[in-house]
C-alpha cells in the first residue's frame, strides 16, 4: 500500500514537472509576445486618435481661413462699390 502511494506521488510529481516545463517553454513566450502586441496595438490606437483629432483641427482651421477670406473679399467688394458710386 505504501509503495503504491509512493509510486502515485512520484507519477504526480513527474506530471507536475512536465506541465511546468511545458508552461515554461511554450506558454510563457506566447504570453510575452501577446503582451508586446497588445502594447503596440494600444500605442497604435493612441496615435490614430491623435491623428484624427489633429485632422479635425486642420479642417476647422481651413474653414476659418476660408471664412476670413470670404469676409475680406466681401469687404473689398463693398469698398469698390463705394468707390464706384463716388466716382460717378
């Protein structure tokens, strides 16, 4: 009876060592690679978010420049019409 129990413990320990070795050789490197990929993906998402924000700012800037240009053109046209009226 004691011999069977000892043999069971040896088998259990052997299986445990085998599982630990598999964890060390196969699962740990894969887990590390996935952690690195996750970190890279989060950095990518951050850059894309910042790019979208800057693109919106650029579009707003172009809109404001166009509005200022329209106001300037309208102001110049108004001045020209006043000059034309004064001349005639």
